[in-house]
């Protein structure tokens, strides 16, 4: 299938479209929390716009309150296992409250 430029983003365009850096996009890809990339050529990948839009639409959003209270330092998940541990921690916290 042939995609037009408006339907497919390069990695830089996808990162800019989502509002974060290329390294953050790659980190999300490494933990499998971003739409799958399509191989355009041996050294080039692309992302479908409709998949990115769907991912953005279904992504959980946090409610931002006063950031100075109850502030906790967290490390960005680096592996799918780290991401699952964070999700399990949030589930346990919700069940406890």
C-alpha cells in the first residue's frame, strides 16, 4: 500500500506531532508503549498518523494539581517489565483507596 506524506510521519515528525523529543519516542518504543513503526527502507521507519492519533486519544491522562505537594521522584520505565510494575503499583494504590 502506498501512503502519502500526510498519512505517514518520519520519526522526527511523529515526535514533534506528539509534543516530545525523538529520544522520548524511542524510549516509548523500547517499552512497547507507542504504535509500531513501519519499515520504509533499510534505515528509515515511519508511523501512520491514524495510529498515532488513536494512541494519543486512548492514552491515560493525569490530572495535574499542585505539583509542590506530595511530589515524588520517579524514573521513566526503561523496559516493558518496568512499565508493568508501574501499572501494577497504580492498580494496587487505587484498590487501597
